[in-house]
């Protein structure tokens, strides 16, 4: 927990083709953290379109961001186009270096990986990308939210896919401002979920539905794998049985 | 369930001061409904700002909307400013008349009420506004999602506050395209929530936290009550013990 009289700068990265709820889920929580400024940062001031078409605007550009205390990196298909983007990866690396807390949601974790920030971390990501974490030097953990602390007193919060960002952000809010603050936010957003089906993970979804989801994602998954292998080779990471080329 | 070869027009209402996840939660689900077109409609083409500052753009204006099969009305503090807006209420009334399914999230239900659409309905809304439903002629139901069907074969899905829109939209997706389609969407968005606390409802939140939340919302609650009483009088609705003036 951070002293309550310390004002926090909290920032989310916005990019074309993100999955919007990777950002808007945590937004709902992080924008309500007491004594904080929450802003969304984009490469340009223009609106971006999420993977399903929602158009959102950043509050400021990356270069206008202050040193952030809390960095939030969402994911979504558009993450793949940024895995070689030196400006974005450099911004992530610089901001993570100065932050006390870093939150990734879904395949936002792969962006942290491409920035070289996952080496030695325990982490998670979208269920269909968890197998890629070792290519970035991370140990995959089968949990909806994984909290890891590094030797520099920095806290890493990794949320699994998409809607897991809400759970991750609430955990983060508790890290920042204590359990009562997080509970107040939870009541404010009436977060007492009742999923109508038990189909939210590969282990619980009906097998035919899982097979269809994997097939529908085959293209993006193959591209992510190829990128992860190339980055592993550059980082000098040996993946057990992974044969990075 | 609607025949799978019937293309569906699904639309969300966007307005200044909405609570963004009332829209973006259902967006995540509704934008993935098979054989459908999903669009966001605003009074103007300009961006709007949600209650915490997120800027979003509509896809089209209200007047450009086709007849919708599925109408989605979000809530949030900004709803209060629309309770006397004849253009918005008229659009809601017209679209609801032509729709087969109507979804409200949070205090979006009060907009349906102001449009005269809640008379005789079983409904729900944000926990801090449930007591207002009788002023609009509705019977409040203590559930996260309430499904009501009217005599014209129209299905009404009422989601409670804020994040309940995700649960409501999944229920709606199942109504539209069957359980398997909804389960596929649920897996796609990895919706297997794990709230870190049990503090998402007035019945589960610690009493001190509930008291603080009620106090913080006292102003908007008072304004909503005054509006609800006035509308009840206009609609000729007698509220038991409510003494509408």
C-alpha cells in the first residue's frame, strides 16, 4: 500500500486494434482510485478503433505522459502489430522502469515480453497465448490474476484474458490503496458477477466450443507464435522443447 | 431464439456522462453475436465523455439508425440529464416499439421509465436506484438480471448496476442465438470472474463502505428521486407510500 497522501499518476496505453474491455474494464476501477490522476495515452491524439470497432480517444500522447506510478498495458489482436514497434516498446520499458506497479491484461503481457520485461517473471495472459510466455522468459501460472514482485520493489499484476482485467484492476487497487478502497470501488460498480454459463475458460467450456474458438483464432495464434520465437532468439532465451529459430 | 439466417441490427445509445462500462461491457458481447450488425448511436457525431472521462465516438447519429432488432440503453449519472429530453426519449420509444429485444443496464432502466416503457414490467437497475422503479410503474426484482416478456412477444432484459451489463448481455445473446453462441462468446472474452472481495452489492459490502457509497451518491440520488416523482405524477402512477407530488 502506498501512503494515502501520495498522489498517483495512473496511465493506460491505447492502441489500434486493442480489445476495448482490456482497457475499459480496468478504467472502471483505476479511474476511481482515491488521490490519483488517471489518463489514457496514445501514439497520436487521433481516435483508435478496437478489434470490434469501438472508437476511443486518448487523453494525451505518449510523449506528454508524466512519469507514471502505475502503468496499464491492455492487449487484443492489435498487440501483434506493436511487437516490433521500438517507440511503443521503448515507452513501455521507460515507464515500467519508473513505475511502482505494472498491470497487463490479456495479450498486453506479450507487449511486456517484447519489451524484455518478462524475464524471470511469473505471469499469465489470454488462455490462447499462455504457451507463449516462456518465449519471453516468463513462467506461466494458471491463475486469473498473478501478482509478482521484483527485486526493485515493483509490483507486477498480470490479468488473464479480456474480462480478467476487472479482477486484476481490483487486486491492483487493493495493492495501491488497501482493501477498503477496493471494496468501495467494487460496490460502486456493482461487481458481483453472475455468468449465465460456466464457459469462460478452456477447462470449463464445452469441447466443441473450445475447438471452434481455437480454429477461429488459428491465424493470430500462428502469427503470435512466430513473433514470440523470433524474440526468444533475440533475447537469447532457450525454450524447453520450444526450439526457437 | 431468432432464426440464425435472420440478420440482426443491434444498437447501443451513447450519451454524455454515461458510465462507460454500461456500454462497453455489453459491447464486448453484442459485437460478437453471429449474423448481426452492431452500431453505437449518438445524438451527434461528436465524441462524448463518460462520467469518469473516457471519450468515445458513436458510429452514427440517432436519425441514421435503422429499425433496430435489439436496443441497448446504458445508464450512469448522465442519464438524469436526459429524463426530459423529448428527442432521446422519443427515439428510445420508437426503437423499442420496433425491436424484438430491449436491454437496459444500470440506470438506463430509468430512461426506459421516462419513456413510459416500464409500466407493468418486472425490472431491475443500479442498487442505489431500485427504489425508484415503482415511480415508473415497474415492479422491482432483486436479481442481477431480470428477463420480462410483454404481450407483443418482445423480450426485455434488465441488468442491475454497471458491470451487470456483461451478465445481461450474455443472457441476451443466448436469447438471440442460443446457449452455444453465448458460451462461445463467454470463452472468447474469458469471462470466468473472480472478484477479490465480496463487496459488490449492498447486502454483501461492509456496512461502513455502503454508508460511504450512499453518502457520496446522495446528490444524484435526490435528483433522480425528484425527477421520478414528477414523472410518476405525469404518468398517473400511484406509488404505494410514495406520495408522488
